[in-house]
């Protein structure tokens, strides 16, 4: 591809989520800022799927990303589902491109093959830790002779390809929000670019794709700042112009820690299923960081996507991490709900918590368990309630202490997080957990039933949590554990 001059090129930005699970609310946050930036400047907004991490790949996640971003109100000009002039837009379909570019780096000696085994790397890491040195690749294979490399290749010895970071000096780049940032090369590792399985790491694929897709501005989360010197070195190794970098402050919990599922629901699927309105969530994300002026709409903090495009200023974003305050989001969502007409409110209910699909699945679970239609609510209230916190007499097994019960509930949560959301997979995982921790099947499943439904009676348990959904079930379990933690703290 012909090298472009980025400074004079049409604005092109992108988001590049990984299909490794539920789409993250942070993806919508960064996506919104990219979307606004592109629309304000008549540019293009690109969606790229970074699916080279095959160990964490979830086959259903890509469609979930599409659906969640569209639900929240974002659309893209180019992507796997809409095509475009710089495709393919899935990294797994671009592996030959990355291999060709790896050969370029090997040829110009800005990268090298590393034949070190996992055991050798671990031994080196332990030596560095014992000597209280930074843990980094020791450079064992940086200067292998051509004869040694040829012999290793002839023996089909596995290898990765690493970036050859200069041993001295530093790399400086400009962050459009922070100014010049310098990293001493001593603190920049010889990053793996191509894994032994033939798939690129994030770093190589990211730089190659951003260049070939003519991305002018890389707007991403600040957690990538430490990786940026590696990217800048890669741009230089290829002889390419560096794009502008904008590193957005991370969303934070109320205690200023990085937003995490332990303290806030982070799945966009959760917010959709729990009945948050997409326009309210998008509005809330637009409040993050201070990009919107206070005087819009008389300081009500309520504005549309069109108003964000008109008034949002990326350069005004504050570097202090914006707080993702769920209480404030609920308040804002309530403001949107109260502004609806009764007809629109009813339509919103029918699209979410009272949708035909949801009600149909629930009805199928209870049909054989009721004698009148009026009993529907008796068996199904937990499907629609937001808070079903069970009392101790409901969730605590007779022969278990509160401490060990809560510890086992935390184990249940961890197992459910990692399990495919089907009845068969859930049943196998829960039984394996119970056997491993010596909890009887009855104790195990009654505890889960109590947490998920708030009671001791329900339609078939696993079928019920499948219908209720993974995101909301896990959130319910986290809130239960957090609630019990607060109760314990209050009794001290």
C-alpha cells in the first residue's frame, strides 16, 4: 500500500474489541469518543475485531459486540459486517499479512527469532526476581548466528519473533492529552510480535492494521500508554508515519480503582437486559471525563448523541479517572423513563423485561407447575425483580457456617463466570465444584437457588438461570456477596 501522509489524510479512527466474552461497557465508552471525533470532522469510524488470542476466543462474542454497540446507538462505516476498502476487518483473516510483515522486520534486523523454551524463560524470570531486577526478556537469542538459526529451523524448533528494542536511548511520543511522554529503552521489553502458533500478538497486528487501514488517530484507553513506545518503534522499523495518540482516562469505581465486574456490572448485555435505556447509558458515558461543557441544556447533564457531536471536546477530557457511578446512572435512566409517554414506556417494557421472547421462555418453565394463570407471578417474580436478597434462613444450609457458605458461594461465582451458559455445562460445572469442595448436591444447588431466586422454590433452577441470563445472574451473585460483606462489617 502506498504510504500516506497522515497529517493531510482524511480523519479515520477505530475501535478494536476482542471477542473474549460479553462486550465491555468500556468498549462503548471508547467507541463513543471515537465516533464523536470522526463525526465532528467528517471522518470514518471503523470497527475491527481483534481475535488473534485464540485461547480466550468466544465464538458468540463477535455478534454480541455488534448487537450491543448498535443497541447503545453507535454505528460504524467499515467493519466485518459492513465491509469496506481496507478489509478484512477480522484479524484472524489477516494472518498472512502479519507473517509477510514479520519477514520484513526479520530482513531489516529490527526483529529476531527467539527459540527459548517456556522453562528457560521462567528460570530467567526467577533469577531476575531473586536479584531484584526488572523481569524482562534477557536477550538470549538477540545475537544468534545465522548457522544456529538455520540449525534450529532445520530441527523444527519452535520459536517466536521478538522486537529488537535498542539497548540504549529512549523513545518519545506525543499524547494529545498529556504532551510528550518518554520511555527509557531499558524499561521496554523485547516484545513478542509473532507467537509460535503463527498468530501475531496485539502489538504487531495493531500497528500493521492501523497503518494499512489508514488510521490517523488512535483513541484508546490509558492502559495502553506503556505499550505505545513499542508501537512507535514498530512504526519506525517499517518506515511508517506515526498516527496521533489519544489515551483516554480509565473508567473508575467509586473508590477510584479501575472499573471491574467485582464492583460494577461491566457487561453491556447486563445493562440491556436489566432495563437501562440505551440513550441514557450513552448520555451517561458522554458525561465521563468532562468532554461536554456544563452549560449545555442549562447544566441538566441530559443530552442527545447529536448534541454530543455538536459540543463534545476531546481535548477537554480531564485526566483524572471518570467515576462510573451506578447510582447516578440509575438516576439518569429514571429521568429518561419519566420523560416518556405512557405508550413509549410500555413499548420499552415490551422490548426488554416483558418481551415476547423472554415471557415465552419463562412460560415454558412453569406451565406444568401451575393450576391457574394467576399463579404465574408466584413462581416467576425473581425473573422481574431487581433485588431478591435472601435471608440467612433461606440460603444457609443447616450443617454449614455462614463463613464457609459465603466462601463456597464465591467459588460458585468463579465457576459460573468461566462456564458456557447452557444447562448441561452449568450442571457439570456445579457438580464438579460440589464434589471438589465436598458439598452435597442438595446443599450446592439450594444455595444457588436461594441466591438467584431469593427463595427455596422455583421453576427448574438451571433452566431458570439460563433464561435469566449470565450477565444478570452473575451480577445478582456479586450483589449477594457484597451485601453479606456489608452486613458482616456492620455487626463488628
